């Protein structure tokens, strides 16, 4: 059992602390961990005698993954663009021709809430199949009042209709939508729509906890991002930022200045950015699925981030354009082989540190007394086999608040 007990957030050498207990056991009461330790001790507790027993047969149990960056709600895949990218078109070229995010916006606006929900439910079942128990979800394929609110309301409805916990983020600032691009001063007007109309509405409807901006060439500038994130903060939405993905924009420095919860991507970060993050409590969330899917060679410099003392987390970035995967185990494999993180570091980044970035570390992210019984059980002999067996799903069972939400069929 990997308990992941200990200090949160974890930096530097502490990023390897996974708190292994050999032949461990947990006692769960009302979805909460009541005791954790060696099986011989936990079994002797008076309450254990009347407890229902679940023998996982020597498999590896760890906290359910916390996927702290997803674009859960979208209408369709962009497989046609995938083929264009393989043939040599870049992500930015496709976006300039009206593909990319704008392609997904067109499809989402045309989709019914019912169909979007059906697709999301199916994705959520798959997240559970790969051991994820909590995920963040961003809006950002609506980009007008009606469609952004439609997405954020779906986050709320989905939270009530299925067992995984969804943390909602408002990403009205994904890109400037087509109808504002075509007119003079359009970008400025769209930013004003976000700050003066949508943000207050999102906050008063309690539709999101976080506000995010895609700050990059072709999306929003640092100045625009500052306005949008400050408006979010004024309305009680903490900041997250898509930073230094395609180009170095300076978004990381802004994220640190604003005390952002998370700064994500970071393929193009500078040494000064890495140092600024180390002095802050802003989490550096790495998304290696994007670089893998887009076939890019430059992954985020994870080793430099870890050595400097940044709080490193990992997430899927589940989205139709750059990372269409729900699999945290695949992200761990990429973190190990491409980012050169150790399996232990990758697991900490995908659990406790990710929970910290979502401001939920007191309740989830580790298997400790008093925390929620969110558990992933893998059919492996050694935790290092979780990233090692890439591309095959070794998740055997997933529990949310002590209840199974996925169980592998007997083979
Ligand atoms: O995290 N970078 C911006 N947003 C997404 C991509 C969205 C898309 O292409 O649809 C990302 O990579
Ligand atoms: Fe993203």
C-alpha cells in the first residue's frame, strides 16, 4: 500500500515520499479512512471484526489519482486534425485556419446539453477505469455567455449524477472567438465581456472555483490575462494559468504574482520562471500527454523544476486538440520515460501535489486517517510496474468514498 502520508505540498527530495506499507490494510467508516497501517494491526481493532472485508490479493493500493487539468466537456474528437499534424502541419497553423480550439467551439455550440452530458458521462466512467477519483474540469469551448454557462452547469449536474468529484474552472479565456476576431477592437471587447459580465455571473451562480487563461501566442497576452485573472480573484475565483506551452509568454511570472493555485504546461519556461515558482506556492502542473500527442520533442524540464524546489504535479489535460487521453497511468509512463521523473515522484505529483493545487489536500490525495477513502488498486506486484506497463490498463478496482466505482471484469 502506498499511503502518500506526510507533508503537503512536496518539493525536491520529498517528492519521492510515497509512504509504503507492506501488507497494509485500511479500515473505512462512512467513506472515510478510520485506520491505516499493517494488516496485522488493523485487523486487531475491535471495529474491524464487524467490518466487511475486501481482500485485494496482494495487489498495490494507492490514493485515487487527482487529475488537476482536464477539458472534460467537448462535443467531438479532432481526429482529422491529428492526421494533418502527422503530415506536418503545426498546432498553430491549424488554429490560424480556423481549426484547433475554434473548431471545437463550433461543434460545442451546435451540440445539445444532453449529448454533451452523455459524452462526459462516458469519459467519466473511463477516468474511473484508470484509477482517477477526482478531476478538475474547465469550460472553454463555449466562448459566449450561453455556451460557457451551459458547460459550467453541466459540471454541476455531472457532479450530482455520478460518483467522481469534479472541480469546476472557468476558462472563458481559451481563445478569442471568431465573431470577435473579425471586428476592430474585438479582443478588447471579448476581454470586457469576460471580466464585466461572465465572471460575475459565474461567481454568483457558484459555477466555478477557479478562473483560467490560455496565455500564449494566438491566445491571450500577459496583460489581458492579468485583467481576466484579477477580475476572477475579485469575485472569489482563484487563478490557474496555461503558461509557456508554445512560446515563453511571461505567464509564469504573472501566475506567481497573483498567487495562482497552478501554472500549467511549462515546456518553454526560463530559469528565472523556475526560480520564481520555487519561491511560491504555485504548483507547476506538467502535461506530457500534449507533447506526446502533438509529437513535440521539447517536454517541460521536470528535473530542473524538481531540483529547484518547485511543487510539481502531473495531469492528463484531457482535451480533443492536444491530449485526448483519460489515462493517468499513461501520464505516469510519459513522466518517467520523457520527463525523467522516478515512479515515486510521478505518483506524488499525480496525487498529493495535484490535490494541493485544487485546494483539497486536507481531504484527498493520501491514505491517512480522517481522509476520504478514495483508492485505486492496481493489478501489479510492485508500484513501479504502474508506469512500466505503458498502454495497458492495470487498474483492478477504483473506490470513491469507500464505494467501488470500477471493478475489472474477471479474465
Ligand atoms: O491545454 N492550450 C490550450 N488548451 C488546450 C488545448 C485545447 C485544444 O486544442 O482544444 C491545452 O493544450
Ligand atoms: Fe489545457
